[in-house]
C-alpha cells in the first residue's frame, strides 16, 4: 500500500504546476474559518514547512487525506518560523481563535502546555496504542509534567561531519568514536572544530560530552550542577581549545561559516543537521560526499547530540477536536511520513522504511542511527529564558569578562532564581 502511495505521489508531483509558495502573514485572511457546508468540517493548521515541503504537504498530502476523509476539509496556512509566530500563536490560542492544529517546534511545546493552550492528546482512548509507532526520544518531546500534548511529526539531530582530506592526512581510516578521540585528533594535528556558537543548541552537546551538567534530573535546580566541579572542568576544556585556536574565531559571536569551513579545510569537523545535505542540489551531492565523512556525534553516558524537530498539537480552544485528532494520527502514518521523507524530513514513525533510500541518500543512515543517543533540551516552559542565561554567561566567560567558576556560579544562581519565581 505504501509503495502504491509513493508511486502515486511521484506521478502527481511530476504533474504539479509549480507556482511557488508565498509566505502568508500572520494576520492573513486565509486563517479565518470558512462556513461549514455539505456536512463537512473545516480544520485549520498553521505550519512552517519550507517551499518544497509545502508543495508536498499542501498539494499532495492534504488532498490525499481529504479523499480518505471526505467530511473533513483541511485549510493550511504557511507561516515563517520566528518569535513573532510564537507570540501570535499564544495570543490566538489564548483567545480560542484558529488554528485548530499547529506544527510546532519541539522546544515550544512545554510553554504552550504550561499555559494550558494545547490539548493533552494522551486523553484520547487510542493514544496508548499510537505511542508504539514512534522513536522514543521524539515521542518524549511531547511529554510535559504528566501528559502528552502532541505527536512527533518529524525529527532531527546533529552528527559529526568531517573534512575527508584532513581526516586522511591525520592517518585516520575512520572518524574517532569518542569525545576524547576527537580531542586527540584536533590537538595532535592542530585542527579546528567548527562549533557554531555558545548557545545551547550549538554547544550543549560538547558541554555534556566533556562532563558538564546543566540541571538536576528533575530540571528544577542549576546550583550544584551548572557550577559543579565537573561542569567547570568541561568549560575549561572548551576555553583552552578556544585559546589554543582549536575553535573558530566566530565562536563567541556565532556564525563562523561552518558549512564553508568544513568543505574548504579550515575546520576538521563540524556538527550539523541533515539539512547540510538534504537542501543541496543533486548535481553537487557527489562532490559533497567526496569531501566529507559522516559519523554519529560521540556519545557520552548515552548522550550524543541535541534533538530537534516538530510536533503536531491541537489547540485547546478548537471546536473540532475529533477531526483534528484524526488528522494528527493520519499524518504520523507511513504514507505521509514516507512522502515527506522524500523532501529530507526524517520520519518519527519507526516503521517507515528508510533503508531503501540509503543508496540514493547515504547521509540518512547516520542521522537515523543517531536518534537513539539524541538528547532533549530540558522540557521546561521557561527553557528559552534558561538558554538565554546560559548563552549570555558563556559569552562572558569566553570573552574573558568572567572566570569559568565565577560565570557558571552566577549563571546557576540566576537560573535558580528564575525557576523559583516561575514555580
């Protein structure tokens, strides 16, 4: 059945007249519900798919869903992914206005759940059965306090991408498998690790790998963890690397041109998501594989790199709860997950066959296999503020405005004060 659907998708997509996908403004009139007619129900979904993904989602998947569920009409509204969108969604959900469904960054879910703006889907009678479909870590990104508030739609993590020539010049037949091995490679050959910046998304994997801890296991306390002896040592390792020239010049300010650097040999390795490969034109892929070698990010104590992705959630004020749930479930089945995989989005349904794409898209295998060791950022409603504090003090430390001990202790105290006030 799936292969028949895929064949239909490929045929249909070849016939699509490409008109491009305009970014609709947040207050676009399309977000207003239409009158329900002919015993049909209209549900509205806001999403942030890119142009290629949008074409598949809006022109192929939604018509396919509506064909299978003729009483449900799905109205998509494409939005830019930014803080303005998050604020607009909170405002509209608070007023019980559309959309009914949101394709949401996994890092946003806890704050929406804390504000009681999204429906706890674990209350549906068939949710327990649905859970078994998904990879464990993406599924957990939907859990907050004592319930699941969405379903994982697509997922990603970062892997280590090496410059092949530099790796071979160092005498390595394969990339190092541990963080200590990576450190040895870099120091012995005066190489640079192209870390993108000091934010949690960019640096937390290295901080954890070198032994640091951000919060306690219940995510309620930073003092004693972020400023522990182990965390101080972890940041000292990174600081020494920076001072010795083993991290990019743009590490503190961000945007050190990591993609270009690993390809032209400035950096021996970077950590990056699958989009490093998936957005490229086919004609450049051969050269890309010749210049790079992929490997899972070295896992330490079961933690590799950070998990990213999007979940599907239902807004609490929807008037079409069952219809919205029907659409959420359908989007996580094999046919739509496989079709979106063709655009480069990694499925969350572990039963979707991906191995047959490895020959045409070799990068996929490393990313899929790395999901088991991917870690979640702390599932806190206040995560964005904690990330801001972490990033600010890391900048102060690396710019030598504060010592490591002083900076981490101040950051831990500020995070604890914020967590206490929030609770």
